């Protein structure tokens, strides 16, 4: 069963060159970068962020973080019910959001919505291309992808794990599981049909994966009104150069 890292509204400070290993949160939240810069590699892809950027995390997403020489200060805001339709965006006036968050987080999230603008996606290396392709196609053949990109399967596995903290096969399984969760919440299709559409061998395989990811069964999430009304941002869009 999964264990989750607690997340709450408020600021975080991270020291220069800090590293946070891969971890998972069970609540949707936004991370507004106030100062510094860092690289985050997770369930939605890899992002390199600086002041004014906002990373959106779905419930049950996982990621790791590598901070740059200036460290970073971040404002976290829980955003259930707020779905911007992107994984990263930018705002021009973070200070206003910070001031509002000190007295009312709902007002801060509303201001974030007003200012939010998308950021164009950038592929830094082949690992980013593979992550995007896996997010797009849960049935993707990893051996076929490696062949089409003139890479050995072992090289793909090692190189991807170095960036994301898990193998491409593990990333694909998590992608399938997130996709299945969304479909379970969105419609009343039979679970066996959802399993097939999401790329699982059968319903039992999907059920095990969902329980491992979330700590609960597909039936629980189908019955959960909270999950059905929760906002799950999707679609990675990001930019910026690698930090120094």
C-alpha cells in the first residue's frame, strides 16, 4: 500500500543543491515558485522552473526535485476543485498571490486563476520525449520506441531512471493507473472495459495497480463523490533552460 508525503498550504524553503527523492502526495496542489530555481521530474514529465512559474500536481502524482545553486522558496496551495488543464503555467505577479494566501487561500487560488498563463513545452533530452509519448499512449512498446530512436533498450531503461527515478515500464504502469482512475470517476463503464482501454492485461491487474497507487480499490473510487468532483490537472506544458 502507498505511503504519502503530507502537503499543506504554506511556504517552503529549500537550500542550494538540495535533493528530494521521489515521493507522492494524495492531494492535488499547486507549487508557486517565489525565488530560486529547480528541476522537477515526475508523473507529468520534467519541468525546470523559476520565479512566477506554477507546477500543478494531481492527486497521487509522484515526483523528485533537484534544486539549483540558489535553492528555492515555494508557496504551496491545495487546489481541489481547480483544474487549469495544464501541468505548468506562469503568473506575472506572485506577490499578490502570496499576500492573499496569508489571509485567505481561496482568494489566493482565485487570483492565481486570473493571472495564469500557459508555458510552451520544451523537450530537453530523449527522456522527455519518451515520458510525453508514454503519457500520450499507455500501450506504447518500449522496445519499439528504443528501436525507432536508435537506442538500446537497456540504455533507455538506465537513462530514464536516472532522470525520473523509475524505469520506463514503471512510469508506463503509473500512467495507465492514473488514466484508469480518471475513467472510473468520469463514467459508469464496466471496470473490465476501463482496464482494457487504459492498457492493463485485465481487471485484476488494474485493481492491484490502483490499490498500490492510492491505497484503495477501484470500487471505492467509483463510489467516492470527493474523487469524482476533485480537479486533476493534465497535459504537460513547460519551458525554461536548465539551471546552473
